[in-house]
């Protein structure tokens, strides 16, 4: 793989990840009739979210006022921001749902009492009629006329904004996969799919499809996760100069031994083994480095060897993310087997367009000209935000099938353990950390594409050329645990129409001005733009994790950020594969008591076996690791109840069909 290929395809960035480049113009917050879109009922909507401990109530109030400049006149929606510290956030959300449950119980009791009274009244009327008694019909109280959607103005012609009700929960932040699972299975979240096929469908064009999938539960979309960089990749970095030198040596060596091995008097066991040339375009496994590293150790002892041990990152996913060493995993076999890329870019056009694209019309201030918003129904996407343009690609949304296995007896894992033992015995692993700046034969880097490019730029030879070639070994994986850290959902307790809530969630993910304000606070009060056009904080009065404010890729950059930070992040996301568990949730409550008891026993045994493997020396009495696995590891897991646990979890991953 050429190093240039990792950055050369920025022009084919996916439509789902593209940022919008325009600011939404601030609107007057007065809420006059002239500003109001027609046929819109004024609503006050609560947003519960998470802030850092230094954030002050005054700062939140200032941000709320600024955001309402947009939402009041554009959407007839007033926002009430409720920023909470992490120590209190989830408890407050739980309290609000408890209050909702109590209110539902109260209403149900009132309804039951009224139904009982109505039944008694009808029964009495029947008896009176049978007895020949008649009563004058009771005149029902006249109810006040229902408020129409346009009946929302005061005598001064300004909007009458309703107050938020006690314990009102509308849009709120979900901070973890566990939190989402509990809320989703308890049916606490409002479905969004109807809106995602209509006015809010633009979200699917701004957000990576794996991220959108993470908001699904069963056949419903219940939350919109933050569009961001997904996971980390693992790269094998190899010294290009040494590889070139080694391949020349290997070619000559193989020619020399070819004549020696051709000697008919030479016994087969005495024949010399050819060296494997190192083709970086075909480097897929750590074992491909063996001959090269042995040569480097002997010929260039001053060059650092590779750091170990190796970890089989790409072959397995843990069933229990909180127990990463647990034996039960989903097995993926060989390189990326069964996990296609989410994006498969198509060939770029070979001919230039015959007609240059037409720029949309703008006014003197650079604002996009559209129809008068007072004469048309409001749209979810702000009129001053450019909509990304589609590019050719195939999107693979379905996660691979779940195939469960025992990691500590599985072939791919055992092979890695054997390789670690071989490298340890041959002295190919460094025995201490490699000092910064020391030349290395090869090394492993786990990080984002930006991390890799930064390393590559910092490590150059005397001619200014990169020293190391980076080969992608394991793709970044889209997991629930990563993607569901920062999702906005709508509570079933909300009395605000779902479509109105979705307008605000869409703003979070498509509008630059809304994102910057929600993320950084008030320009001139909480932050400023420096001479480089980058954001710097003035104080810590308004601080919030960027994962908790919607689409990261439309935010302005901070001082110190790579100028191409978001473009690199989007290219990184092109190499993402989906976790096999992305849409799967193991329900532990469905496990039998026996299986629940087995889990800690299997976990303890997993830790024990891992420790034995890490010693690189087998206990006495075993010829090799295969013998050890068959004679000790497998029987130990069977004795701990492995088969029963595996069967119960398999039943959930492959439920019976009707």
C-alpha cells in the first residue's frame, strides 16, 4: 500500500460525513408576527445535557439566549437549556422518568375512578328507568374552546411563550451504551423513523451510516449519535531503507542457495531454506516480518527491533466489553473475514463535468437566497446551510454474522501466542521501551489516521523522505460502546411533537453557528478567534465535551488543531468496519441462574490462561501449545461450564424464526 493512498482520496469523502460551510445568520429574538412562520404553535422545549464542573449557570443562560435567536424566529421554538454535572446527570434523568411514571399512575387511577363513576351512573339510570323515574337531562359543562395553533399572540402582537412544565423532559443526552440499552428496552425513547424519512432525512447525509445504526434498537431509530471519528486503526510501520536493503540481500541469498540445494548429494534435511522477500503491498500478518527481523537483528544490531508481544486485535470482539479478557468472543477468522468496509468507494469520474456547477444565489451579506420563510412551511435544515452533494459509493450497513468461540482455544489466537513465543526465543522483541528518535526496523502503531500522518511527518530521513511505510493491519471498528457515548434522544414523556424536537436535533448536526455556540459558548465572552482564525477560550465558564454537542465535523477548530483535522477524520472513517455487535444486545436477564454463576468462573479461568500464555513457557509435560490447549485448556473450560454458557448466549445471537 502506497503511503500516498491514505491521503490522496480526500476528494471522494462520503456525503454522510461532509461538513456544511455556511453560517446561519442570527435572527432577531423578538418573536414578532413578521418573523413567525405561518401555522406554527409556539413551544418551549427542554434540552438536558452534560457540562463540565467549571460551567456556570450564568454561562448556560447566555448560551440559551443566543441559541434562541435562531430557534424562536426560525422554528417558533424556545429552548430551555438544563446543563448538569456528570455526578448528577443520570440520577436526574432517572428522577424525571420516575416523576413521569407517577403522573401516569395518577392519571390511570383518575381514569379508573371516572370509569367506575360513569358505570355506576349508567346503572342507576337504568334502574330509575325501570322504576318509571325520570330526571331532567344533566347539562354538560361548556368547555372552553380549544386554543388554535395561531392563537399564540399577546395584545402587543408578540408571541406568548409557554412556560416549561414541572419535570418536563424533551430532548436529552444519552451518555453511554448501558444507559441507552436500559432506556430503549424499557421503552423510554420516542421513535424517530417517520421524521428521518421526511424533514429530518438530511441527518442521514451528514452522519456516518454506522453512527446512525448505533441509534437503532430493534427495528426503530431511538437516538441520533454524534458524528465523529470512529475507533482506532492498527498500523505496522516498517523501515523502508532496511526493507529495500533486505530484499536485495534475500534475492542474492536465494540465488546462492539455489545452486547449493540443487546438489544431488545433499540430504533433504540439510537443504537451506530460502528467505521470504518482504513485499509491503502484501504485508498482512505479523509473521510476514520474521525473516526480515532476523536479518535486521544480525546485520543492523544498532537498529531497534520490534516491541511486543503481539495482540490479535483484528480476529476477535469481546461479548462482554467490560471484561475484555473473557474467553467468549465473536470470531472473525482471517484478515477482516466477514466484515466488509462500511464504505466501498467507486471509481472516480475519468472526465471532467461538461458544465461547471452553478453557485447558489446569495445576497450582499453572502446569505443564501431562498423563498420567503413566512410564506412556506419551515424546513428542518436551516436555509443558510449548504447541503452536501452526493458522490459515488456503495454502503454496506449490515454487520457481519456473530460466530462465537473460545479465544484461548481458537486457532488464530493460538498462532499469535506461538509467534510471540518464537520471537521471544529468537530475541526479536525489544526488552525495554525504545527511546524517542531511535531508528527501528519495525513497530506497531495504534491510533487514528491523524496520529499516523503526524508520526510519518515527524520521522524523515536526511532527504526529507518518510523513514517508515505504514501498512493498515486492523481497521477501526464501529462499536456501540464508542458511538453511543453522546446521543440525543426524545423522551416518551415529552408533550412536544416529535417533529418539533427533531428540528432541534437536526440543527445540532447540520448548522455551524448552532454547533459553535452550543460547543464553545458566546463569542467575546467565553471564546475568541485568534489571528490564525482558531478558537481560544477566554475562561472556563462554559465547558462541554464536543461529543455532547452534535456533529463534530461542522465545528470550528481550536488553536493547536491540525488544519485538516476534520478532513483527515472523515478519511479515517472511510476505513471503518462495523462491530458484529453493533445492533445486538445481550440480555443477561434471560440467562439461567446456572449460566450467571458460570460467568465469574469462566472469567477467572480466562485470566489464569492468559497469564500462562504470557509467560511464553508451557508447563512441564506438554510438547507444544497445541498439545497444551487440547490436554489442559479445553478440559478446564469444559469443567467450568463453558458449553452451557455458550449454548445460552448462542440462543440469543441466533434467535429462532417463526
